[in-house]
C-alpha cells in the first residue's frame, strides 16, 4: 500500500485529514476524509468511453449513511439500509451541483461518485465534508475534472462566523449556509437564515471562500504526490466544420428573430424546433441520421448565442420584458373549500396550487436517520407532474428534483411558521405545480405563505421568493442580471439564484453558477435586484390577503391544550391505556400526551385534545380536569356511592378519588343502617371535611350540607375504634376507614401521596 495523508488545519484548531491508498483501491480514485470521529469514504469510477448518442455529462452522485457508523440498527422489517432518505438525496444534490459544471464540455463518459458515511459520533456534521471528499477522490484519479472544489458550512453564532460547526453549535445559529467553490470561483450556495441582510449573506460567502481556498491547495498537493496531475485523454464528440458553418449561417438570424418575437413558451419552443428540422433537411438525406446529434449540438449553441446577444445588446428578454421586470402576478385564496387552507399563486406561466392541512402530534413526520431522530411539526411537499410543462409521460414516484425544490421552499417558510407551545398543530403544506416556466420553487414559497394565512396559521410574517439569472460575456465584460427568470433563461444562462425572505430579510437561498469568474460585485448587484423584486412580489401577494385569518375555518379540527403535573400522567392514561382510550371512545376525540418539564425542572404533561365537535371536546376536557383536580377541604362535590360497608359508604367525588362518608356524617340524628339511605350507584352531594395528612384519606360529610333541625340534640355516640374494621366489596382500598385515590383500580403499584409512581406504564 502507498498510503498518503494530508491535513487541513481549521482556524479553531480542529483538523481535517485526507487519506488515500488504503481503502477501495480498485476504484479510479478513492479517499477517506476524517474530522474528529466522523469519517467519509469517497470513491469515483468512470467508463472508458461514452455511450453512443450521449451528448451530455452522465454524472451520478450517491451519498449514503451507514447505520453502523453510529452504532445503530436500521429500522424496518429487513433491518438493512434501504432507499435513500430525503436527507441523503439533499446531500447528493449538494455534491452534484458543485461538481457537474466542472467536467469538460465535450467529456460524456459515465462518472459515478459514491460517498459513504462510515463513522460518526453525532458531533461533527458529515454533509459539510461530503463535497471535499468527492473532489479529493476525483483529484487522485485520472478522470478529467476542472477542479478541485470544496464545500464548507458557514454558521453565524452570536454574531461570529464559524466554519463547519458542530450539531450543538448549529442550534444557536441565525445563519446556516453551504458554500462550494474552486480556488477561483464560487460555484454553489444553499442555506437558511433568520431574516438576515443581503450584505451579511455576502460576507458569509466571502468567509467561506477564504477557507475553501486552503482545501483546494491541499488537494492540489495530494494530486501531485499521487501522480495524477495528467488526466486521461478523451474524444467524445466529432465535429464537421462545414456543417457547423452552414448551421450558423442558416439559423442564427432566424433564431434571433424568434427569440425577439416575445411569444409564449410553447409557441417559441415549436418555432425553434421547426427551424432545427428545417436546417436538418438541408443536409443530404443519407447524412441526416449520422449527423443529427451533431446538428442538435450546433443548434443549441446558436439558440443560446442569439438569446444572450439579444439580452446583452438590446436589453430585451425572450418574453419582451426588461431585465428587472417581473411577470404579471395573480393570486387567490380559499379556492378549495374542503381544505383547511388553500391558495393559487400564478406568476407568468408558472403556477402553484398549494394546500395546508392541520393535524395532531400523531401526524408529525418521524425522522429515524443515522444521526437525526425525532419529529418535524412543519413539513412541506412539492409535486411536479409532467403535465405542468406539457410533457406526455407518466409520473414515476418522487424525484430528486422534487425533494430538493420542496426542501428549499420548506427552509424559506420554516422561520415564520409557529411551532412548539405557540402552535399545537402539526402543519403540512403541499404544493402542486400546475404550470412551469421558471422558478416553481419560489412560486411554492409564495403560494405556501398565502395558504398558511388563509388557513389561519399565525405566521410571523409573509414570505415571498424570486429566481434571478445572469447573462455574461467574458470577451466584452458585459453582463445582465435578470429578475424572475424563465425556464429557457435558466437553461441558457450563467446563473440560477433563488432568494426568499420577508420584508425584513432573507430566510433561504440557493445559487448555482455555471460560469467562471463571477465577481462579488455581480453577486452584490444580483442580491439587491432580488430584494427589490422580492418586495414587489410580496406587495402583490398582500393585495389578496395581508395577514392570517383571525379564526380557523369551521371544518378545521380544534385542539384544546392543557398542562398537567407529571404525577397525573399515569392516571390519565390508566392501566394499559384503558382510561385515555375510554375517554377518546366516549367523546370521539383524539388525545395525545407529551412529557416535558417546566421552568423549575418539574415533570409536566402537555395534553392535546383534538376534535371537531366542541361539546365532545369539552366533555373530554372535563374528564381530564376531573382526574387532575386535587380535592380541597371545604369544597362540595357531587359524587357516586361506589361501595357500602358497616360503618359508612365510599363515595367517588372525582374520577379515581373517593372518600369515606361515615355513617355518623350521613344525616342529623342516628342512622341505624347505611342501606336505609344509600345503595351502590346512588348520587350524593357531599362536603370534604378532612384530608388525613399522613395517609391522604378523604373524610366526607353529607350532614354538613343539611339544615340542622330545630332543637336538635347530639346523641351520645360510642367511641370510634382506633383501627377501623376491614371491609369488603371495594377493590380500590386496603380496608382503612378513610377515603383515598383510586387512579388505577386493580393495579395499585407503588404509590406516593395516593398516586402511582410508575405513571409511565402503559403510556400512549
């Protein structure tokens, strides 16, 4: 083995190690990247030749987390890693978007990049190292790649920027962005923020780039030491100068005219395709099939050049707008009467129909990933059916693109959606894209904000989003920043820069750059132009609905939330859940209990009662309140006789709590026999006259509520025995003469103060 190691020193003293030559040596390139106890294995392989008829870069990136890395078992029946989680897909996309623009234009061989998390302790975040690992594996291979690159996470914690923070540090951050770059240029930015300014975000990007430059230099050293500075030769495209010249002469002027016509997307696409076929038919019939791919490549370059020159020279875009113009917007809320909240947001030829559904804690999304377990109270799902672009094909499950776009919109809205104690509901937003021609993810942000307000969710501020583009010319140094880009402007342009936020700052961003040499001056202009465009869109949205509805709609299930002392949780649940299940069945409600602690550190239970019928919800609430109510001396209760003994009757005054109504306290005068007044099941009004401080037994009196007869003389009574006689027929007591707590009949367990200690037993 020829093991080579390199070390990157971070400013806070931590180190990142890159090792090659030890693992996965049959791959074209492989490395292990280590930070603390977190280790990633990256391996790259490449086909020797491109497949026939391939005129694009077939790159496949897979990021996978092994459960064994954290000493955990996978869930599910099979107990093995299954399909990629949303998180793994998102990390794969981060790597892909940074690498893809840096493969040579004419290189079309299949490239596979695999990054596996093989060790982790839950301290350092592996996604911040994945891009570095993939790039280092390419660096030690002979695969043509115009890198290296690296990715780092930048967080702002207490006003200070931090590179690759730990999980614990990130919880305290108000900015969390991932930045990928070469030594020279920024390639990709993605992240979420708590309403930060454009200037602060730009400073974070600069801070990240300074760190990335160190990573790139170390990879260059590694590449040289391994002896892979010279990459493999390839020839994946053939050219015909005569055909290329003929294509430019025949098509450029016509392409320019089509681009300048200002027609809609489908008309323009049909016109370009007709011109493409028209030129192809000028070639000899026997050459057409052979040169079809070549002509398609030339035509795409001509179309791209015509559109870019039109924008740079005349300031006119494909749909006739100026560079800063926003397409027409129309919005509507409450479109779907059966949904809890709904909105339509249409901007030009892009349209989102978005719904909001409210649920209980049981409806929250459960996370069971290698390094992340828990629940998400707020989720957002994004759907992109083929008909939204006029394509005639079937939908085949959730695509990586849908996961990525949905995550961006979720990040944009999550800072304004109340969670925890401020909102007892689980919140699900679903965006269905019905039309698409540019930035459907930002349309989802706008529609989601409108639908949340229509539902009555008390978001802190409305959020809007915009996608920016860039057309640049390195020869003339001309450039144009485009607001609210079209799909073609994204495809043929140099940048796709999405920015979402409130009127007070940015909440989420995603930027992909496809050209070298993008200056910070251009980025600064793009951010300011995005701020102006975002505010324009927000003002248009607020004309439809400006704040959350004061009340939920009538068909929205309601939640009543109360806090109970932790010692009562077991009583509410009951043995094996019998009490809570009976309450739910009898009242047709759904009840959840979440254990927590109050400010003093004392255990409490957050009880949520979820239902539609208010009377039934109130009935459930009354039963729970009765369970947690502490009896008070002097209070009057309407109880039920639950058992009769020789010396009195036991009366249940609250659920699970009963006391002794002694025969002497039943009436004025002497009562010869308890059965003369009461039978089991009778209701009786009693007053609590004493709680024994040692045993918590309850003494009740009916006589105290009756008017004393005139001239009444108290009869002479025999002394009460020091130890009351045992009684039978009452399973809730041990035979003492006082009352007590029957919170769990038939399963006494250990009790303290009349309540079960093991209240977690049988918890739902």
